């Protein structure tokens, strides 16, 4: 029993050594919070404004790109090769512009273009087969 008591006292004294720093008062804590909020609430700097402007512009370009790709896919579902091929060239142009703008990586654009092109070519083969079949 005495050994346990001595062990407990030793542990408490060691723990008290780690708590040598004084506790922060409530007023000091409140002041640090106010200082932090002032830093966060600072006016936007010029780079922050430029980033926001570019983010909005890039968002519009990405949206246009997705819309063009979606239109090509919708025309593929319908099975209209003529409209698919014309929409495909417009989608390619938008993809290439977004690569030039730095919005899209060149390999990502190449992959998307390849996938769309293969789908349209597949539709071309189906369109040619259906147009050849009635003439025979």
C-alpha cells in the first residue's frame, strides 16, 4: 500500500513538472481569437483578386467544353452521323483552346478527342452499312 502511494506521488510530481507553463487566462484567449479573426478578415490582395477572376473565367470555359462534348454524345445516341461530325469538330476546337489556356492537360484533351473520334467513326461505319443495305 505504501509503495503504491509513493508511486502515485512520484507520478504526480513528474506530471507537475510538465505543467510548469502558466495557464492562459480567458481575456488573453479572447484577444488571440480577435487577432486571428482580423488576419482572416483582411482585404483581398491583388493576387487573390486575379485568382478569383481567373477561376470564374476557367469555370465558364470548362462548362462550355463539357456542353460541347455532351452534345456530341447526344447526337451519337440519336445516331445522326452528319450532326455528330460537325459537333465533333466544334468540340475539338474547344478542347484545343482549353489546352492552350492551361485549363486542361494536353494528354487529357488528346484522350477525350480520341474517344469521341472513335465513337463517331463507329457511327460512320454503321451509317454506311445501313445506307448500302437498302440499295441492294
